[in-house]
C-alpha cells in the first residue's frame, strides 16, 4: 500500500479514488476479495426462484417493521424495561458519545472492549473516548489490525480486506510486544487471541453493535463468527450496545429468515458460528453476564430518510455488504475512497441522510447504474432508483414532486454552468429558426472549440463540431439505390 | 446521562417518525407460510443430516447413547489431554461427569465469574454443557445458559463439549423457535453455536479458534426421549 492514504472525507472522493486506482496492490486485494465473496454468495443461492422467495419475505419483514416503526420502538422500550435493560435515545453522534462518556465515568472505566459495530464508527466513538482518556479496544480481528495500524475499515463485513498477510505480519510485529514476525495466518490469529484475552478479562465495559432488535421480546440479536462479540457482551460488568433506530423487527420469528439472508449474502455462509440473543443483564441467581445492559438508539439523520416514502427503503438495510461486493465501482476504488463510514452502493444512499447531500454529493454518482446492487440486495432495496433520486436531489434546490421537504444539503451539486447549458439547449431545441442558425454557425466556428476540458478530456478526445452539420450532410445525401453510382464516381480510374 | 436530555431526544425522534409514518401499516409478513412451503429433505435421518452439517463447520460429532456417553466423554478427555474440566453441578450430566477418571480434575461452576476468573481463564481446558436442541439445516446447537451453566462455560475454555439429544433436533431455526416456544420464555442469553469460533479477517484465509472455543465436540445421544 502506498504511503499516502485516502482521506476520511467524502468531499475527497474523487482524489481518493484516483489514489486507489493508481495502486496496483490495493486494486488486486479488492478485486480478489470481491470475487471471493461474490462466488461464495452465489454458491449459497443456487436457485434464483428460491432466493427471490426468501428475499421477498425479508423485504416484507423489513417494510412491515418500518411501516410500524414508532409503535415497535414503544413496544421495544416497554419490553426492555421489563427485562432490566436501560434504553437511551440519541439524536446525533455527540449525544451518543455523551452517553458513553457518562457511563464510562460512572463506572470508572479506563478501557472499553469493543465488538464490531459500524454505528460506533459512525459516531467516531474511539476518537471521542480517547479525547477523554478512555481507550476503546477493537476486538474483531480485522478491526484490531486496523486500530493497531491507525487505519480505517474498507468494508463493513471484512474491514481489513485491503491488507495482505504480510501487512498484518508487519503490523503485529511492530505493535504487539513479543509478537515477532510471522506470515503464518494461524499463528497471527493466535497472537491476536492472546493479546486480547487479558483485555476481555479486565475491561469493565463491553461495547457492541446490534444486528436486529426484537420488539416482542425486548432482545438484542448479534451475529458473529469470532466469539469477540460474546466475550464483549458477557465478561465485562457493563454492556453498552449501540444501533440505529431502524434495526427493530416486530417478532422473534422474523429473525429466522433475516439471519439466513444476512449470513448468506454477507460472507456466503449458511450460518455464522454464533447467534447471540441478549434479553437482559445477569439475574440475581446467575453467575456471569453483565450486571448492567444499556442500549443506545441513534437517529443521526435516519428520520430524514424515514420522512420520504422513497428514501425510507434505505432503512430496510440489514448491513450485509452484498451490494458493495457486487459493485463494479467499489471493486475498483475500494471502501476507503468513499470517505464515509458506510462505503459502496449502500453508503452512497445512506450517507447523504446521515451527513448531508453537500459533502456526499459525489457518492451517488459513483455508480454505472448497472443494477447489480439492487439485484443482490437481500431485502429488495431499489438502490439504483435511490441513487438516481439522490443525484436529482443534489442538482435541484427544490424538492421533487413527491418529496415532503428538502434534504439536508439539497441542491448542493447544482452548477450554474450546467443550468445555463440546459436552458440554452431547451431554447435551441424549442425554436427551429434558432436551431438552424446554431447549426449553421457551429461548424464554422469549430476551430474555437476548447481543446482541453477538465474531466472530459483527461481520458477522452475533445468534443468538436463536425465540418458540416448533420442537416447539410443529409441535404446532399445520395439515396441508397444509387450507391453503385456513388462508388463509380469515386473510383480512382 | 441527563434524564431530561434523554426524554427530549426520545420525544423528538418519535415525533419525527410518527409524523412521517404511513397510514397503512401493511400486513404481517408470511413467515409461517414460507417455512410451511419449504420441503423437508428426506434422504436421511435428521440426526445424520445434523451431524453432516455440524462436521462441515469442523465440529467433532461423536455418536453415542444415553448409556455410554460418559465412556465416550472419558475417551475424549483422555485423547485431548484435558486436565481441567468445567461443568454445572446440578445438570442431568453431573453424575456421569463425576464418574470420570481421577486424572482429570473436575471443576464445578459454583462461584460468580468475578472470583472464578483466575481458574476460568488460566486453568480450564474444556467446558461441558447441555444443549436445548439442535438445528439440522445448519448443524447448529441451541445453548441456553442459566444459573447452573453460565454463559462463559461454553465461551472462555478452549474446548467446548456439548451434549445433544437426537430427539431434540429440529429442521430449521424457525421450527425450533416455534416448537420450543422461545418468544415467551427467552433466558437472559440464548445462543446458537455452529462449530468452533473462526475468522477469515486476514486475507480471507479461514482460521478456526478466534476468540471463542478452538474446538467443539458434540456428544450426539441417540435413543428414546428421556432415556
């Protein structure tokens, strides 16, 4: 990997992409990982009709949950309370971090062990806690590697796919005392296991994300392979879970189809090692488990997506990452280029709501609209359609006809040059005399056409009007039946 | 956190959602109908299919009966050189476990984890637990920790030995949830466990033994219910 790294800012999207495209090692790593994940998923869904049937069920479940979201959140609140789980509401990242800080101080906890949580990345938890002298230790192997190296996740399921085992060998040898240098992957994992055991054993607070919340039973459902999620939510005295307000489903039996859709779409596994259903802290007679369980429900822009009927579908997402695995743009520029917590097609449609359409204006354009993302989505989110709607919202200051309100940063990608160009186009095409005049002038002024136009001419020949307009050419066109005559006329005799 | 801030955030978020929520709340998803349509594979017995699946996740499945499982356990303990075995004191397994050869020191999970940590983390080689059932479709174990068999019993030791009765197998997770009426009586922690812990986080290379147990041994007890 080159010394220069992509910036964690979606405004740098184009520069980031150029940086990654010029790095053959990174490109090979991404390509290899995407092909691997695509093949594994395909093997899990050999029958297209069976997949469609299961996906329809998953989509129905998520749509049903969103249609009933306020009621389900209230029901969840009641059940969590009965189960002895503390519920906190946070409107934005700052509020969520304040809750973490308050809990850490109350429990006098210098460290927190963390299971994998994208929402904690979204609020910048590690950075915020570090600013107050509290260390958040990543325990997912991939996240741990990145934390040691000061790097960021490039994929929501396989965060360190951009690293090779040689990279990891160097990182461990440099940062873990006594680790030594080895490229043996079994040995590297053993080193990670040993290094983190003591952290699990001593940390007072464990942090986790949540894959699904169940309103009916007041449960937090976590899906994982490594066991770090179980350790983080079991051994420390306090468990703090954080997730988005959209993660709730109505009943426990809804988990069965969503779980299988998630694992098969994400890593191409029929099941993960652990499905961890947490419905309360340690009871008086129990010997382990956290004494306190807290759940933080984060909005952070999700209610903006919820407000608009079309954008609401964004919240159906179960964070499997299949859309990025199948995206031809993501496979080339990788997850770091997006500069956001969630990269790829889902990142392009959720980030404008979580941040704003101003800083994320380029993300919806990072698609060829090939439709692969929409095809593989296990809950039927019409991703290409939403990309188009966000492109439109970026270019128009006024909300679209069916839209209730302007989005944050609506119209940010509006360009005066483009607006004028389209106005001129409309004028010309609506008035035949003007059009004829234009068609007469353009070929005659072709020498004035600008040779270098940034963007377009970086990889393409400059555009230049033809010597004769199409009209003029048609006027002198020889009918088909006299082609032979034409050939004869041009024959060099 | 300030309770007033929390209440304010709560009402603001709920108000935004309520204002935008659709009038039509839709119909309940047809989960039961979907699973009803799934054909049950009939090529072999449910226990055979479970074992095949579980082995594909690198679980060791040992076929035995209600009468000889303790001997099977003794062989596993000897073969793996397990010197410190951890178990719950009042489970139906306790008598069988207690009869193990004295070369293995047996630990009962009697104290709270806080005081037990030095033994649990540094000494125990294997934890043995009961299971509430299994899922043939995926080769998964249903593990419901409780006061007698705490959560860490099947989590911290490098080897997890699980005892599974073949008559408690179900075809799918959905079938198990329905038959065992999960929704009404979930414990503080309910688990599906499928194989030993694993990771593919380094260059997509699959390695077993990440943070949880490195080995999973399933004693699959054949025979009549309650035998």
